[in-house]
C-alpha cells in the first residue's frame, strides 16, 4: 500500500467514525424526547460489553442513563 492509499484509507475510517458519533449523539430524552444531551458520567459495564452513560437533557435538565454497545456489522454475500 502506497502512502497515498494509506492516507485515503485513514480518511475513509475517520469519516465512518464521524458518522457513528453523529448517530450516537441523537439519543432522545425519555422525559421530553429532545435529542440534545450532555454526558456527565461514563462507566464500563462490568463483565459486559459497552458503556453505561449518565446524561443530562439540555432542554428539560432531567438526568437519564443510556447503555451503549458497539455491535459488529454483518456482511451479506451476494
């Protein structure tokens, strides 16, 4: 792989990561259903995959937990 190809592959992976962050940031508040929140605490889930995050809604200021797990992407052969 040439340096240009490696840089292009890294750009593709960075774009994928940005898209995942955009999806993850659209967590809806269970109280008012707003999609803007702030993480105030994050902990690994013991003996399990993923994270447990404590969030505060920026609209109604109520707090709630989310459990976030990265699931492997399934590939379909055609």
